[in-house]
């Protein structure tokens, strides 16, 4: 009989690591887990496969096999059995992209697109450095460059706006000075405020006649002793320097950052106005000649960029403890959410000029952009408000316990968490806005879909296949942009999902 010592066994080598069962990895496992995990799912999968087998072959045959890809006119699309008339899309492709924008000036649209891609791609990729400089280019330099390139620049800007901008900045900074003891004792912001008011008065009194308020100053104001553009440049540069000095000379003071920010903003706006008045030698192109994908992207991008910050402000206003601010925010949001977008565009394009003083008018595209931005901001406000309500009260109390006031609390603690939560809702609103750009057709602005429909009236391409092909092309373009926004939204949401990581 064997003893215990003889029966003992000690394994001196590790067991080899065996591969996972084939039923748990690979394509077979994916199909089994996602498509055939139960009897019900298996039945639905089989029905879906049969439906796709019935639908896909005719679509492929119509779109590719029997399609006509090139041709001079509609004759190539008239024979029986012909599928999609891609020759029509090929012939009208430039018009679908640029509308009636002059052919010899389309390089400006291409350059604008290149600048936009050069700015948005580094912002969208987290690993690329210099985000702050890139944001300054994308939000500060690019809009001015795009306006100059697309329109030609050299705007005849009224001097009233510049005078009013300086006065408002001076009064606001003076208010900050009066409310901040430390900054008042330094005296720097007070001196800057007085100098700015003096500069505004000089600009008002000695403008070169491009203003409409100059008659208050008498004949001297109409004398043109000072060139308006020179005043704009000097005032903008002085305001920008004053803002930087206010921040650098008074570090850590409670009001220095506010005063500096006010003057930096005023200086930047003045310099933007100056840039828009420069004649760069570009041929002016009216917005009536814009069309196609150009208009679609302009309306969508401007609507997204302007509606997001405005919507955040409205959401904060609706949750404000100040009754007047809360009431005005609620009225604004409920009014714009209760009116269809098509009504907003119609009122902005047709009815607004009726209520304006004689001789005062706005560009039709600009009126549509304002209407779209205000409409979308109301929906963004409600989305952001849902995110603010989802933040636990403990976050507010913790921020208050650290001594943070309302502004820093929202900027540093609450809003980053709220915006992360509502990323799907914000992107959903942006996708809806991108698709709703087709509604500008109702006010005579031809976007991509409107340009495609206008091409149907061309006698050289009138056929039974042309409308279906044009609509499919427009649908594919819209799907590409919307799908791209959706996928990037999912990527951003997963990247920021630090609080609930999947295990």
C-alpha cells in the first residue's frame, strides 16, 4: 500500500495558457451573441436578412449597374432600363456646391473651406497640442477671414456702432471700477476709463462723415478732420493695450480681470470692424449669388456656433434666482420653442422689413441666420437645463464651501459636468439644425436641396430619372455630415465618460 509521501504531487511548472473557446471569440461568437442569442432574435435576424436580400439588389442595380455616369445632356438618361442619371449630378456638381457664385471667384470658397478644416481638425483631435491658439484662430481669426473672402470685404460700417462700442465699454469698466475698491485705489482702470470716454468723444466729434450721429456735433463733425478708419484702428489698438495693461499691472485684484476683459473685447471688436472696412481688392459677391452646399454649411455652422453659448446663458438665466432674469429667459425660450422654424424664417425674411424704418434693411441671408440662431438657442437652453438639473446638489454645496461665487462655480464645477451629460442632446439639436437648413428655401435662399430642385427645371436635363437621382445625391450628402457628427459625438462621450467606465 502506497504511503502519503508517495501519493503527494507537487506541480513545479505553470500550466500553459489555453486560448479562449471558439464559441466565445471571433465572428461566430459575435453572430451568436448579437443575432442568434435566442429564438426570437434568430427569427428577427432571418426576416431582416430576407428583407435586405429583396431590397439591396434592385438598389445596387439602379444606382451602379444600370446607371449612366457621363453624358452631355438628358438624351443619355432617356432610354428604357436606364438607372440613376449620375451624368446630371456630374454636370451640375459645381452648381450644387457653390450655387451661382462666380466661377472665377470660387477659389475664395475653396480657401475658406481649407481654413475651416485646418482649424476644426486640430480642435477635434485630442492629441494635437496648442488648443488655445487653435481656438483663437478658429473663433477669432477664421470668422473675419471667412467674411472677407466670401463677401469681398470693404464694408461701409456706420460710425455709430464704433462710437457706441467705446462708450459702452467705458461705462461698464467705470461701473466695475466703482464696485471694486482695490482697483479704484490703483487708479489704473479709472484713468483708462476716462481716456476711453475722451477718445470716444473725439471720434464722435471729428469723424469724417461716415456716421449718422455726426449732426449732433455740428459742421465740425461733417468736416472730416479725422479719418474714420484711422480712428477705428487707433481706438481698437488702444483698447486692446489698455486691457492687457489692466490685467498685467493689477494681478490678483478682484476687478482687474473684468476691466481687462472688457477692454480686450472692445479692442478686438474695433479691430475686427477695421479689418472689415479694408479694401483687399476682392470682387464683391452678394449673398443672392450664394447657394448649394455653401449656404447649407454657412447656415448650419453659424447657427451651431452662436446658439450654443446663447443657449447656455438662457439655461443659466432660467435657473437664476433673480426674478427678472428668470422671467425674461422663460419668455424667450417658450416663445421660440412654440413657433415653427418655417414661421420664424418667413417673419425674418418677409415681415421684418415692414417694421423697419424707411431705408433700413438687412441682407436676407443675415436675417435667416439670426432667426435660425435664436430658434436653435431656445432648444439648446432646454437641453442644457436638463444637464444642470442632473447635477447633484452636493456639487453646488461643495463649490460654495470652497468659496466659489456663482460665475466660477458654474464655469469650473457645474457646467463641465452638465455639458458632458447632455452631449447627445446637443448633437441631436445640431443634427436637426443641419437638416432644417433646407427650410431657407421657403424664403428664396437656395441651399443644397433647393439648388438640386432648381436644376430639375433645366430643359437640357429634364427626364424621369433626374429628380430621383438629384434627391438621392442630396440625401447622401446630408447623411454624410449628420452621420459624421453622430459618430464624433459618441467618440467624445466615451472619451469624457470618466465617471462610469465600463468594466
